[in-house]
């Protein structure tokens, strides 16, 4: 008896829908853990710190000279976003969320509940990655949107209405939110891998942070081997290069986004390979 | 019975670096209740984790009902595991724990709800279903672990110290559950320190010490094979001296002690079957009144003492 092409398609489809069902079930179990718990205090702090800074700026009685023009406000946000939010908040926030997706369960001795489920380990990795992604996007895209609104708040409701309804405000908002989401996708995948391959993720995370920080001083081809280069390339307001910076052409979003997603998939596959070899050794008899 | 009905370990070794976990283990475990007995650090949990696929063998292979961990979808839908660790994902109620993992298994909402409640009912935990697991007592946590392990109705149930923390009533209920599952054709593999309960419920035992399986099989069969340890048999009768005299005429009798009350004796013999035949003859020839005859060291505890002893470590 031969199997027809449509049988293969049906089988593949039912398998995919079963895996999707399992991914959703894993995400449902993980959601609570991703948003509640003492371990998340640092993540809340990282997400709310830039918001708190801009709340102070918004409510503090500044005279118009100190406040600057709305155009300067766009630059204020670009500096806050590209130096603080991207390189600090999202970097460390993703490190905390994603390196702990498996490590925390090993430490709490609960990973066997998943490993003894009839779920492929690759599916488990995807489910956990997406649960981390939902949490990080909620924290940091939310923080980015709040920051952008707060930067323009001191200029009054009328200006904000014009800027967001008729000006470039909405486009900036969507672009910055997308860049923040891309940062979560990229750093999330990298830190998932780091959490699986290293017992102590601080050292590789420190090296990665160092690389990302000195990136602007490196030759062009080395600048392109970093997450932050592609993220900054997508930002609508470029930062002025410092006196020591080596100017590199920004990479087009048409190249950045697919490349970013492709790289993320490769990193997740590498994580899945490691999880396939994972053994539960958190106890002996 | 084929390998498709058994848990088969073929020359399995597991080393943690240079530390031995288990070494050259060959087992073929049929359905029924099998107990894994050994002192602390003997390799019991390592062996259970190897069977479950939580550990990969350094050498050899493990097949569970003909399946390996390379087919997790098939293997884990047939296997339930109750670990010794008193740890649960944080923030979940008993119901959420069981329901949540059933959803991961691929069951739909309604079915998972139904199966979760059924599992909780089996372990008498429905009243506490909506309470956080962290707020459970030790015995309740043990029961919710068990409920989670049986919730998908597995053919193989692996239980690491399942009786720990249970009160006598709960213990009796849980043991009855194991017996029911085994009677329905399941494999129930138990690691336990409570030897008299192991003795009571097990169809067979696996004795493990220092990473090696030192004996396995039906406990009476294991005891019979231990020829270097003469069998102790207790006889309660009206004329023990007559039995003792006859026994010493036989070359298989090693030692006879008459009880202080003069109403019985304890005999150590290298051939229990010959002793029973001899006892039958005495009963017929001398009109002996026998109240009771029972082996005194034909249980897990004695076998454990002989094979592992107190040097083997604390139970």
C-alpha cells in the first residue's frame, strides 16, 4: 500500500498542530512563573527604571529652556533608548529571564515534570522560549512605549495629539517598540543558549556585554557581529557618533530583520540540541 | 512474554565522571510489583532515573516496553514517575499541577480536567484540589505527586520512596492502589526503605548495593538460592525434642534450638524441602501435633541482611 502525498501532508499537519498544542500548554504553565515571584524584582526594576527617570522629567517643573524643543526630546529618547534601554535594561532583563528558563527548574528540582512528559525536547525549548519572550516583550516593549510617551508629555496634550496623529510620533512608537521586541527576540535566544551551556552565565554575559559596549570602536566588519548594531540600525533617530567611533553604514531593516530571525532560529536549534542531552542530576540516592 | 512487555536493561552502566552510579546491570522486569531495595547511595535512584530516561547510560541500553527515550511521545505516554523530591513548580494548586501537565501531554481541556479530578480522587485529595501545593502537608504532597504520576494512566509506574511521609491509613490505601494497578497488568517499580511493606506487596525484588545488582527475582526464589545461608524454619509442636532428634540424624540440619516453653523449635537447614518431608514422616509415624511451620528468614529483610548486611549502609 502506498502512502499518498496528501497523507503525508495530513500527518505533518496533525503533528504540527499537536506540537503547537503542547507549546501553548507549556506557555500556560510558564506564564505565572514569568510574571510573579521574588526572582523577578530585578526585571521589574530594569523595566521600570527608565520609566521612573522620565516620570521625574515629566513632572519636574522645568523651564522651557531646560526642557528643550520637541525635536530635542526625540534625541533625549534616542539616547535613553539606545544607551540605557537597549544596552542595559533589555540586556540584563533578558539575561535574567532566559538564562533561568531551565536553570531555575534544575535548582528548584522541578525539571523532571517536563522531561517525563511525552513532549519532544525541541518542543519544550520552543515553549519555554516563547513564554520568556512574552514576558520580556511585555516588560520591555511596555517600558519603551511608556518612555516615549513620557518624553513628549511635558509638551502638552495638543502637541502630543499632533505628533502622534499627524506627525512621525506613531511611526517612531511602532519602530522603537519593534526594535525593543527584536532585542528581546535576539538577546532572549542568546541567553537561552548561554543558560544551557554554562553553569554560571555571568561570565559569558559579561563578555557579551563588553563586546556590545565597545562595538562602536571596532572595525565595520566586527561591528556587524553584534546584536546591538542591527538594533541601532533600525532605530529612527540615530545617535551622533562619538569622537572615537568608527562610522559604519547602518544595515537595512530588510537585511536586519530576516537575518536576526534566522540567527535566532539557529541559536534555538543549538539550545534544543543541548536540551536533548540534558540529564537530571539534581539528586542522588 | 516479549521485550515489548518488559523493562529491559542490557548491561547498563552509569558513571558520574569517575564515580560509579550503577555497573553492568542486566534486568528484564515483567509486569507486577517490583521493589528496588538497597542502602543509601546504592544506586537505586540512578537505576530508576536510567529507566525513566532522566539519565543516559554511559554504557548499555534501556528499553521500556520496547521503546527508548528517542521516542519521548510514545514512551512517556506509557510511563509515570513519582520522584523522591519534595519539589513542585511554584504557585500551582494541586489541580493546576496535574491539569497543567496533562495539557502538556496533549490532552484537551475537558479531558484533562476529568483525568485530573479522577487522579485526585484516587489519592483522596479532591478536598484540597484548589489549595496551593506549597501549603500541603508532607503526606498530601506525597499524594499529589502520586496523582500526577498516575494521572495519564500509565502502563509503567515508577515510584521513588512513595511511602515516605504517609500515615498508616494513607499507606494502606496507596499500597492497595499499587496492587490494583499491578493486577490490571501495569509495571509498578518501587524503591523503598520500608522492608516489611516491600515484602508484603512485591512480586519480586531487586537488591542493589554499591551500584551492583546483588540479587533479583521472587524473594523466595532468591532465598532458596542462598545456599551459604541455611534456611531457618520455626516449628510449633507438642514434642520438639523428638523433631530435634530426628533432624540431627539428617546431614542437612545445621542447628536446632528448642524453644524455652518446650512447645517448639527453630531449625537451620541446608535443605528445607528435605526437612519438610522429614517433618511429614514424623507427624505420621509419631503422631506429632503440629501447630505451625513457617520459614523465619524467607523475607526481604533477612535476604537483605544476608546479602547486604549492616555493612551495606543504613536503610
